[in-house]
C-alpha cells in the first residue's frame, strides 16, 4: 500500500432524471478524520451516509464536501407561505409601534426561513431513494479522485522523506567516525589543557590521575547508544514508508525519537566537529518531521 497525503482536491458530477448533481471536495491536514458538509435544503438526510463513506476511504484529514443539486430544465418556482408572511409582517408592525423600530422591508421578510421556499426536487419516496443513490455514487467518484490526488502527493512526500532519511544516515555515520570520540584523543586533549595549567601554577602532572579522568570523560562522552538507536530508527522509518498505509502518526512519533537522539548527541559532544554534526542532524530531523505532518 502506498503512502497517502492528507491534502487534495476533487470534483465530481452526474445527471439524474433532469437534475444536475455536483460535488466539490477538499482535504487538508488534521489530527484525525473530520468531515464537514454543505448540503442543499432537503438533502440533510445524506449527512450520515456521506460521513460513513469518508470513513471507509480515509483515516485522517479535514475533509470538506459541498453538494449542489439543480434542475437541468425549467427552474422550479418558489412557493410563498402567505400565512407566515402575514404573521411576520404583523409582528414587525407591532415592534415598530411599541419600540420605534425601523419598518420591515419586503426583502427582509422574504428572507425569513420558511416564508419563501423552493419546492422539493423530488416528490415521492421512490424517486427520492433513486436521487440519493445517484448523489452517493457521484460522491464515491469524487472520493476516488480525491484519494488518487492524495496518493499522488503522498508518493512525492515519500521521496522527500527518504531523502531526509539518507541525510540523517550520512550524518549518523559521520558522527560515528568522528575522531574526537576516541579515548586517546580525549586523553591527549585533557593532557594538553592540564599541562598548560600546571605550567602556569608550577605544579606537577599526575599521569595516573590524568588517565582516570580521561577515561571518565570518555565514558560520559560515549554516543554509541545514540548512534545505534539512530540507525534503528532510520531502518524502521524506511520500512514503514515502503509498507505504506496510514503511517503518519507512527512516523511523527519516530521523528520525536530522532529529535531526542540528536539532542543527546549534542549534549554529549566533546568537540566542535561533533557539535556541528549534531546541530545539522537536528535541522534535518525538523525538516523530516515537518513533512511527516502531511501524511495520513
């Protein structure tokens, strides 16, 4: 299974029994799956079927789907609810007389919910069921296009992530091979520093004590565990990307582990060269995690 992004866009349309059906679907990043719908009046009944269809296809992302349904022939004529209009107009006059409110306008009264309504596009249950089926089939086509768009972007993101992993691996191997990690190098550096101090104070240098201190510092500066964990994380990340599927959350956790190891490497550094490697490693890990946020 391929890697899927959480961002994408799709349109789908169909015609059914003199009606034009149109879906516009957008998807952006999200912690989980959230589906927001904009349905025309009379189609609120499809909210749950639409959300269920999204849950079957996608694991994460904020999905917004907008449905438009219209007649392809003569437009339906609106129906005026005269009783409701009369009641609203009377209430407006009463408010004007009692409180000095501005008089109601015709467009304001007609804009009230229920005063002016477009008759239902479907007049019976059998026809309504057929329209619902056509709308949901069009939605399925739209979701399929959205899924293809998300997979296409996911493939591009996978290559970017693999590139970051290659850089992380190169830096890990570079840190592993850095000569500053050798106990003898640490000992010589300490010896030089202590020698300068002893010359300034006129004291003698205790060779055995120097060797003990160098060994202790070498132990504290050992980054073998960090190197091994970084290598393991790299292998696991590559395996997850190759396997695909909804790996965004797991890769995000793994990127936090990358960051933890790079921080520890910097804190244990005993040389400028190793610190530079650690800082560069942190920068690449941040880039890796930023891209991971886009994955399903």
